[in-house]
C-alpha cells in the first residue's frame, strides 16, 4: 500500500479510504492496527465517512445491482461520484456491483 500512497503523492493525487474498509480490515485482521493508522496518517490519504444522503444512494445502488456488499458498493459509489478509478486487492468484488468500473488492482 505504501507504493500506492507514494505514487499518489508523486502525482498530486489523494487516496480516499472508506471508513467501512478500515472497519472491515481491522475486524478481520486486528493485528494490522498500526499499519492502518500509518496509512490514515499519511497526508495523501483521506478517510471517507458515510453520510445519511450517501446511505440512501448506496442502498439504491446495491438494490439495482442485486448485491449486498456495503463496502464494495460504497467504493463504487465514490469512484463514480468523483470520476476516479478504484484501487482494490479484489477487483471482482467491485465488479459485482459495477462491471464497467475502472479498477486498478493492488
């Protein structure tokens, strides 16, 4: 992940990390707490919190895709909203929500 952060910094870009992704990682791998904290402390990384209006749009997106993967849906929604590609270690997970989404694999 440090490579992606360094590349983003060199290009003047930011990495947007969904708050749910942080929760998911720490739920599955609590030993990664320090790594996650280091990532979020980097100036090129922004933590994205879900708002009430976001929740409504996300629910509609997941219903339309007939998928219930909140973290993947949120990532797809943000990428679409911003016109950005997504970065993921699991591109098929995002493609279940949007088969046409541009995803850069980690």
